[in-house]
C-alpha cells in the first residue's frame, strides 16, 4: 500500500513540478496545516472503509476524532512513544504562536493539537505513512477513542 501512495506522491511532484524540500525548512504552522488535512483524510478513509452509512453520521464521527480536544489527548499518550526527531517536531508545533484558536478548545488543548498536527504533517511530507498510521492507531486506542 505504501508503495502505491509513494508513487502517487511522486506523480504529484512530477506533474506540478514540486521540488523536494527538507521538512525542517517548513514552519511548524505549515506542517500543522498539511498535517490537519492528512490526519482528517486518514480518519475519513478509515470511517468510509469501515461503514457505508449516511454522510451525516460519517461527518459526526469524523468531527469527534479530528477536534482539538481529541488530538490533544492523543498527543499526550503518544509523547512517550515518539522518536527524538518526532518529539522535536511536536514541540515546534506546540510552541508555535498560532494567530487563532479553536472555538471549542482551551488554549492548552489547541497548542497540543497544533503539535500533533505538525507531527502528522511531518510524517506526511516524509511519506512515512506507515508510522503515521501506527501512531494514529496507538493514539486512538490508548486515549480510549473508538473508530
């Protein structure tokens, strides 16, 4: 599976003339921006592949898993399992100065969620989809969230 995704990413880069860049050159908020979308797509893919049901139900389930509070809970349980490099990416995201905050989350939750999203963005741009998937599975299970 990962080979197919890597091929798609290569094709995307070739088609649009995208240069390979070092992930450390991206701001933590840029990593969080792409990480938010990558995590959301991963969650939606799992939900759709598990159950063909009404889109309103899918949306409700997805929202519960991608909200800042859930991401903050996942970050807390994942921290001890992160490599040194991954923990550094998380800290960069957590310590960033976002211009806005979530409507339904505390500032602390929002910053922890931003760190989590930065980590997801880092793994996505590195094309390490296996690690991304493993961390999401571990985070959901250990934080007690059903998918």
